[in-house]
């Protein structure tokens, strides 16, 4: 009889123990079933504007191999024929041009102002451009089918003076390398990229995705030889901040317009200080002293802040 | 009776269920997706070896203070055997050393001073000693003083901070009489040379062998083909996309757009530009420096091990932790030969060290040599300056001043004087805030009047 009572007691004890264990077990299961991504997407909808700007394509892309374009005799002839400007070419790949007659720069339709004055202007993305307020410089990215973001070897920088005229521009050109990689990589989901930026606090609540496009961007830009450009999602937030998410590996970086202008400045400065032999004028009347003076003034201008350009390059 | 049977069945069921559930919870594996799969693919390996913490955390000098004299082993490699013995001692009663512990008083007695190349977090003590009772005191140490005094009841061993105002740790040794006996034997059996104590910056004392007697060596070597895809797969996720181009300042640069590898002869520097302020950190901010120090050591060793990156062929060549900067997350391992450090003349192509720099716990820069020293031959004997001559050179020098010198070491400089071989040439080297600088013959000659001091090289 006593054994029966002990058994009842045991049953009660084990029942309580089993209920506790079962509860633990279920709790464990629950922690996995939470899908944070879904929550994030819901969260994004409410907190960020401009989600319609997120493109859906492409889902796959290869790397891009590109190199600096060396200008041929015909190219130089074509450039020389551009109206209203004196042009110099640095190391056969960088075009620096001074506009003689004041060419108005129409900020509402930048494409028009540029197409008239710049060689092969349609190689650049004239719609989605960056603007450096400090030096009053408009930055256009070259397109090799897709835009190449912030690449010192494939960009067009136009400096606009106080009067709202194009004062000078600097142009560099990339071309596709002969051998292109074949392997296609599946790319990161663009919505996921935005969610990532949001989670890290780079995009704050209330921000607007002003533009998001697929292109190519690299962190190491070798000046000579073939550059490797990974497929990249370029995100522009509030028309002012740029984020570049490597679509193959997922890491994110940012670029600042003024840093980019300063990089270009350093490149030009390098020629003026160390390699004047590589500076070639397309206008035979333009004397070397005067060219160096122009370049020095141009470098000084690039240093100016807040768009106040007291020493704008003049004729 | 039937009711009892039902009860038995229920009980058995419940007991069984409790076993099952316990087992399920026990084995429950949170199968998190490893988000950190972006780490370098490291299937490819170099021809080197793997290393562990113990062999990298070794001292560069062992000095015996005995009856007022300061001596060290004539054969420097014996320091390591003795250190091996010391590291097996059982330590207990770790405490912070109070000011009134007046260790200075007892320093007149006999003690062994074990000096490391760099200051290390106190947590490394547990990597060195097999102590059950690791020190919880968060400080740094650069040298160990082991007192050979039977009557000393506390602070039998002291872990000394290189900062005079920093915290020191003291501990006791189990079976001290046995240890004292061991060192007595070492002392009667071994050959010893005299050391000259020299005071440098921050009242630190460095010990220089009075009459250095180290032999130069020549090494044959093999190199690593940096163009091979197997080699590149150590550093790049997709080696098939890597392109190379000549570097304007010499050498060759390899890049996949996000990372760069600069190769100059036998030296390479890898930089991962995708590691920036946006890279998700593996560690939380405000992590104590001590744990960053632990993580730096573990991560860097694991990284180099993952591609068998410790290039050493001869037994006498080892790598050793030589510099550790926890605040800037930098760690450096230096090549040593017979426990003498090896220095490189050219700091922009330092082939004597492997250094790694992390950003928020992720590898950012990694530079290393690309050659493996193989067979060695003796080099003809060269007379090196004595310690006294070196000190007077430094005192007279316009370039150096003893109170700005952090350390002085005797070692080798690595140089390629002929194409087929690397030379390890005995050298004095001086550490200032600009890093290590080798004292060369021409420096001594330029100073004038001491041309004989260095002899011919």
C-alpha cells in the first residue's frame, strides 16, 4: 500500500519536471523561428522614403575589368576641334580644358551644357551626378554600359564659377580590358542592402533613398594596368550621402565628393611638381609657363571652400 | 491492482519522457547561420609551419643577478631551455604588488630576470605558465623576476610592468627550494658571460653582453611564386578575378578591386580595403583592453596558421611576439635566430617581421616576408663593438641620446649581399620611438675616430 502512495508522489514529481522541461524545449525552438529580416522589411516601409527607387535587376553579374584609355592621335584631333577652349592632355590620358568664352552652365539641364563642350560626353551619366559644394564642382561618372562610381580614371569634373559659367573641366576615360572575366556572381538583394544600411544606422529614420542603381565600384584603383571592378549597388541617401555595397561580398563603403575632388587635385599636382614633361598642350600658342600658371591656379581653385571662388581661372 | 498497474505505466512513461526531454535540451544546437563566412578563404598554404602561443611568447633575454654580478648564458639558445623549465613551475597566490612590498630591497639578493621583447597583457601569464589560478589582475608585464631566496615568503616571483608607475603582479612558487637547487646546478654547469647594465628612457635598465661573441650566418633560401592562383587564394576570395600591375614605386600590385597586395622582392603587404568603418565589428565597443590583447594574439596566430605562414626551415629560426599595441590593434612577430632577434635594414620592405593590423577586430593590413631560409653556412667572424664602445658611441652621437632610447639589443641584420644567399650579420640595434634602427659600420665611421671599434664587415 505504501509503495502505491510513493508511486503517486513520483508521478506528480515527474509530471511537474516534464512540464518544466517541455516548456524549456519549446522556448528553445521559438528563438530560432524568429525571422529578423521580415521584421526589418516591415520596419523599412514605415521609416524610409523612396523605397520605390530600389531596382530589382540584375540578379547576376560578372566583375568588370577596365583600364585607362590612352588617347590616340585621332582622339586628340577631335578634342582639339572642340570650340571655345584651350586643352592640355596629361600623360596622354587626362584632359584638362579651360573654357575661353563664358559657357553658361544650366543647372536644370546639365546635359546640354556639357554635350556642347566636352568630347564624348555621352559616355558619362549626365543625369545622376554628384556635386561638391565646397569647390563648386559637378562630378559625372563614366558609363561602361553601367555607371562606374567615383573612379579617378573614369570621371568628368566640371568647375562652375561664381557667375554660373563653366570655367574648366577635367576628364578621364576608362575602357574595357580586352579580356573580360566570364564567371557570373549572384548578387546581393538590393532591399537587403538598404536593410543593412538601416540596421547599421547609416540610413536614419525619415531619410529618403534618392537614387539606387547598379554599377561598378572598387576600393583600390590602380593607376596603370587593369582595374578590377566588382558589381556594386550604389545608394544615394537624401541627395547627399553615397554608399556603395559590393554586390558579391556585401561589404559597404562610402565616398565623399570633396575627397574625390582632392584625389584628382593630387593627381594633377603630381604632374605639375614631378612630371611637367608629360603635360602636352593641344594649342601650340599656349606657352609652357602660362600652362603651369593655369594649372597652379586650377589647383588653388580646387582647394577653395564653400563655393566662393575669388580667383576663378580667367582667360 | 489494475489501478496500480496503470500508475506504474504512467510513472514509467513520465520518467522516460523526462530522460528524452533532458537529452533533447542538452543536445540542442543553435544552428546559427555563420554570417561571418566572408573571412578569407584559406585553403591554400605556404610551405611554412603552424605555431602556438607558447612558442611565440618567449623571452629574448635571461639575466642572472648573482652576488652583485650580472651575467647571462654564453650560449644564448640555452635561455629557452631554462625558460621552458620556468614556465612549468607551479605558481599560486597571485596578488597586486603593493608599494610597501619593497621588492627593491631584496633585489640585492640573487634573482633571475626574464625579459620579454614587448609589454604584454597580464592575461598572457596563463598562456605561459600552467597555473590553475590565473591572474585576474588587469595590467601589463614586460619582465619576470624570480627570486632565488629561501627565506622570501611572499613575492617569490614578480611580473614587472615596464611603466614605473604601473601595477606589478606578485606570486609565489611551489617548492621554491627545489627551484633554487635547479638554478644552482644551472649555474655551476653552464658557461656565463658578463652583462653591462645601461640606463635608458624612463629609468629602464637594459643589459648588454660586454663582449658580444655571436657568429654570422649565411642562408640559402627558396621563394614563393606570388603569381600562382593557389598563393593568391590565401588573400583573395576570388583569385580568378585578380589582376596585377607594376607599382609606380617599385614592385607589383595585385588587386581584386577590394583588396590589394603589394609585392616587392621578398616582401609583401596585403591590405583589405573592405575593412573600414563600415565593416561590422566582431567585438563590442568598450571591450577591456586585456580581451582585445587576447583576441589580437589568438586571431593573428590563427590567421597565419591557416596558411602555414610561419616560414622557417631550420630549427634555430623562430618567430616571436615582438610588438603589441592594443589600442591600435597591431601585433608584430619577429624572426629570431638562436634566440637573437633579426632586424631588417629597409623598413619599407621589412623581411624580418610579420605584422598584422586589425580594425574593429577584422584584419586590415598584413605584411610579411616571402622567402624561407633553408640551409645555413658559417660566415667569417667579424668583431663587433663591445658594449662599452657602443655606449660611448651612443653618448657621443648627435643622432641618439640614451634618454630617448627605449631598448638596445644584440642580434642580426638580414641582408642580401649576393644573389644566392641571405646574410645574417651580427649587429647592435637600437629602439627609439621611430622603431628599430640597426647600428651600421658607416654610422660609426661617420661619427669619426671610432673606425676600429666596429672592425671590418
